[in-house]
C-alpha cells in the first residue's frame, strides 16, 4: 500500500472541504453524517478554515487524519474529538471519563477494501491513547450495516447506549466503543 496516513495541516482547509463534500454525496451519507451536502456547500470558507485549524497537526482537542494517495489525492479521512470527563456531548449525554470520539469516517469508494480504513483507525487510536483517553467511541446509525460490521471487525463493541437520530424520532444510532488495552 503506497498511501501516507497523516494529520492535516491548518493550511489544507480547501482539501478538507473538498473531501467532505465528496463524502456527503456518498449513497449512505444520510445515515453516516449529521450534515447534508447542501448545508456543507453553503458554509463560507472561514468555516472550513476554522475547522482545519482546530483539527490540524498539533491541535490538542481534535485531529483530522487523512489517507493520501501516491499522487497527493486525499482518499480517506476521519476525525477524533477529545471529550473530557464532566462535560456533555453533542447529543446531551454526560461524558463520564476522558474519551476519544471518532466522527466523519469516509474512504472514497474506489479504494475501499484495501485496508485504508483500518490504518486510519489505527492512527486515530494511537493519537487518542497518546492524549490519555480511557476509551474511544463512535456513533453509528442502526441501519448502516456496512459501517457497523467494519467497526466490529476493528474491535469496537456495542455499549448499549442508544442515541435518537436528530430530526427522525423513529431512527436510532448506536454507540460502539474500544476500551484502552
């Protein structure tokens, strides 16, 4: 595999924006992301610049990790957010211990199945463990079978926490976590 796995740099916001817009056009984007393509496209460049600064190499509270192809094209990404004990998460749940939260997982369809997602997850876990977290979690839509199978394959297990899907009372998301070894 001739791909480079690394954290983004703050000045790479345009590439981060471009990959996000591609991700939001994926057939399962409505299950995987809490944002629509239209809403993301309407954001000003300053939004993506701030997002990149907050998750770039050296940032302390988040890290966006990418898979970069031999030609320099970004072909995959995920972001790890740090959640501190005693805070409340995006869904209104109390955070009981310091943990990582993986969001925004996407690999371009043409390179799926070659191990890039596993390597991105390895890098995410390594970054999170280096910040002293006790576990890393993610939230996955109950109908996103492909993602749920993958997360289980790399060691994430259901915790039993169920999160209502924003704006759709009849849909649920499930928390899965990987405890620190």
